[in-house]
C-alpha cells in the first residue's frame, strides 16, 4: 500500500492538478492532514491573541508546521496553504463591511485561501524535500499582489527560536536533512536546531525608560462606521484636543495620536492647523491625518513642534485598501465598481526621520510599520500609528504586532505604536509580553 505522508520516499511521483484527479483533493484524509498542519502553523497567532505566552509550545508547533510543509503529499500541501491563509488572513474581508459589500466577505476569504493553496501546490511540485525547504525559505520575498504578511519566520516570533531569516534557514535545513535520510542517524540533524535559539539584537543607542515616560501614547476606540461620518467629526476633534490638553497637564513633552486621528484633510483646515500650532509651543504633537495638494491625496503624519509643522507621507501603501496593485485597466474597473471611483493615495519616495522629545525617530503609518523597507538602516526608534478599527474584532492587531515584533527583533528597533482600536503599546527588541486580552 502506497504511503501518502512522506513524499520524500517517492518524490518522483507527482500528483498533477487536473480534472481527472481533482476528486482526490477532496478526500477526508487529505483535507484533514492539510487542516491539521495549518493549525500548527497558525497556533502562534491565536496563542498571542488570547494573551498567552508559551514559548516552548510555540517552538514545537512551529517546527511541526515546517516539518509538515516539507513532507506531506502535494494534495495535502494544497489544503495546508488554503487553511493557513484562511486562519491567518480571514480578517482582510472585514473591511468590506464599510463599503456596503458585506456579501463579498466569504468570496474574499475563499480567493485569498485559494491563492495560497495554489502557491503551496506549486511548491509541492518540486521533486525533492530540499527544494521545498529552499522554496519556503524564499517565501519572505514572495508578495502576492504586494501583500507581504505571510512570512514563515514569524512562526518563531515569541518562541525559544529566533525569527531572523538565517535562523529560519537553519531550522529548514535541519528538517530537510531529517526527512531526506532514513537511518537512525538522521536524528542527529535535529541537533542543528538549537543554533537558531533567539538572541535579541539590542541597538547601540537603546531607548531608556525615562525617554518613553516623556511621551503620551494615545489609544482611541472610535468605531470605523463613525470615524468618517461628518456627524461625528466635531466630537472626534474635540476628543483629540482634550487628550492633548490632558497630556500638557501631566507635563508630557510629546503626544502621539493614531492614524487619521483627525479624519479630514488637515492641511486644508486653517483653523485646526492654527490651534495645533499654538499648542505645539507647550507639547510636541504627532498625529495622523490626510493631506491633499495638486498632485493628489496622501495618508500622512503631521508633526507640530515649537510653532512649526512638518508633514510626512506614507511610503508603503496597503494593497487594494490604498493602492490597487492590478494592471491599470483592471484597477480602474475595480475602483469604479467597488470603490466609487476613488483614486489611489500618493506616496513618498523614502521613509522620514524626525526629532521628538530630544531623540531621533522613524515615522511609520500602519501597514508600512511591518515592512522591511521602513527598517532600512536599523533605526533605533520608530513611531508607528494605525487605525485597526477597520478589522476589529479580529486577529489583525495581533498579527500586526507580531510582525512589528519580528522587525524589532531583527533591527533592534523600539517601536511606539498608537492605534485606534486594539494594539497600542511599546514594542522592544525582545519577545512580546502581552497581558490577557490586550490585543483583542
């Protein structure tokens, strides 16, 4: 009887994806194996979501997930990619609630899951376990339609192992050796895994606690359905100014408000700009808002300091949410049908650095705070602002924070993260210590 579990024993046998054998993809054992491996690959997100910190358990789950991806048969690997994408990214569809497209939610989840199922199936077509290992090692550089949140090294963020690329490669190499040989000596290959034990990268210029205490990090809880409704604009603006006044009373040197804390084109509102410039003589104000000029619209951060203002634009846009990654003619058609003809945001060419509370910081706005591009040069400190209300309640804030934690670990960057919705906090180059329910 042919074994289906370890293709390395018969790796020359390829299961082509065709109508003739499509029914074999829907057998209960194949689907069950794919689902079980996806659970192993997704456990770390839900462990963090529920405020738990189990480094050893997460380490074992991560190793098992990679072992499954390297060894299960091609049909099961398709389902592993399908269910992994569903468990990681189902929340993306929630934003369609605010475009009166709720009916699209299951379709979007299915399309995302099928995309990753096909990618995994392409990996499964490789004729040897070592080539599978190389393929999964290179997934960090694979960004379907510009979306780069599927990164296998993230399996070990918060575990006993490190989440750098070289540490992922060590684990994959060890597991590939283990799966390739059949003698009892193959267990010696697993002795390589401890070489990947986590060692935090501490920046040369670390961020002292005294500096962090000078800065007011704001968390707001404004429902996305109300945030851009004109009826609530004055109340939201009033809440922002009250928060700034409270920070001044507490003798803070700076305050950080979330992405789009002012839900308007702030540079076009002369009265608001004057009020903020006046307050900046007492406290430095860093806030998110839109910016418009003759070239188009930007998702931006405004720095009000000592009676002057600086505007820093976003560099990396959210695929589909802020920029359509499809060819122009398709993108225009989609924008007209689904987004009322809204145009893409414009971007800055390079990340922006600024000075706040006597120290230098890198500016990051939401999605780009998880992008490798924003961490170029290993900045010691970063201010990130987000609007997570688009995707709550969901695991999105948890996954976002884990991605930021991974970048913090890799680059030695301390990140101040101010959000509307869950996720506000300080991320240091170590492992996240999350109180129960903090990211829910």
